[in-house]
C-alpha cells in the first residue's frame, strides 16, 4: 500500500516566505513612517494655530497682543515677569494654570515653580519628544531651576545676526536706545516690553500685513539647555528673532556656532520635520517654510513695520 505524502513546507520554502515578508516590511516601513510624520506635522500645525488664535483672543480682550516678555531691567541675568505664553493661558483653556502664576513676584520665584514645571500639550510638537522633559536653561537667573520644555517661540523681531538680539531683551549697551530707534520698524509682534517705554503691539501697528508677518515659530534644539522653555521669560528661551543667516535654522546650537555668532544661534529656529519649519503668521495661518528660503526674505517676515515687501511663495 502506497503511503500518502503529507503536505508541508520545506525549509527552503519557509526561508523564501520569510524573505518575501521581510522585503514587504522593508518596503512598507518608509510609507508608514511618512504617514506618521504627516500626522505629527498636522498636529503640530493645529497646536500653532491654536496658539495664534489665542493671541488674537487676547488682543480682543485687552486691545493689544501680549508682551513677548516683561523685563524691568537691562541685560544680563535680569529677573523677569510674565510672558506671552503665560498671558494666553486662559485662551488655551488653562485658566487654572494662569491663576496659579503669581504676577506680583518674579518668574524665577519659588511661588511660580508649579507653573514653570507644568507640561502643556498645546506647546508640544509631537515630533519633539524632548518637550516633555524638564531641564535647566543654560543662562540667566533661572539657570539653576527646572523649566518644562516647549516647541514654539514668539517672534521678537528682525535682526542683523551680527548684533545681540535686542528685541528679545534690553541690552546693557550705551547705544541700545539708538539701535532700537534706528530699527524701530524691525520689532516683532512679541518683543520684550517693560523697558524704554516698549509697549505690547496692536494689530494696527502691523503695517507690513498680518499675512506677511511671523508671530510664532518652531524651535527645537539638540542641545537641551538651549532649546525652548515655554514659561521662561528671560531673553532667548521663549522668543527668537529672524536673521538672514541660514545656520540659525538648523535647530543645533553647537553646529550653528561653528559659522555664525553665538547670539544668532541662541535666537534661532529649528524643527524635526523634514526640510522645513512651521511658522504661524500674524493672521493665524500656519506656513511650512523651507530651509532653502531666501534668508533675506525670512528676516523681513520677522518685522511688523519695516516697510519692505516680503511675501512667501
């Protein structure tokens, strides 16, 4: 009697099937990763739009945009007060956190520790996992304190890149007043306030056009202590400037410093999205700006009233 042969995979057939599955996974993985990044980018855009709308709701309530940051003295290590990100908390459904911030003491005061260390999802780009972390800033009166990271900074204004970021802080230079007066139109929507009679801006002051003026941008950095801290008012930690220097867009403080000034690198921008950075315009729209943008055009987009035509393609 002939024995019936049982159906089964041979070792060679099994290896062929495994190889085919591995090839399919290798082909699908980039597509899956691209889909995930697209979803993260959409979420990031939504966060920025929510923050930009909150700035407008603040303007509707108080007649001006919030100050980029309140600094009552000159650089350096000057203790500060509130900032734009704290001021709009009621408009991003965090009235509780706003109420917890003590406006009568400095930002670095122990009474404001809870707010400084609080995580806010609206300030986190999903591609920036470090924004969940607590770190100590690299400089300023809060360098020995923990602050929670964020992914977004306010636009303080336009700068040459070779000078200090005079729209993010009041510099202790004799010619600081002249620098401000000579480049008055270069100020941004969220510049420093509280010194030299600098006041928060109104919509009517944005004469370059809301559509053509940046108000917020992404700023991540591989060097954690120079990245963004949403509640840290001092200088260049929740505000940056627009300079005509492409290394300031790298999101890598130490690489940037190899070719341009330290101050431009402190006040730069950066993103984990491929090939570009998300920026919110003053009309609340969000644009993905390529890293290949003409940097002179980019610098013009940082100011509210320089009178120069600056339009994104």
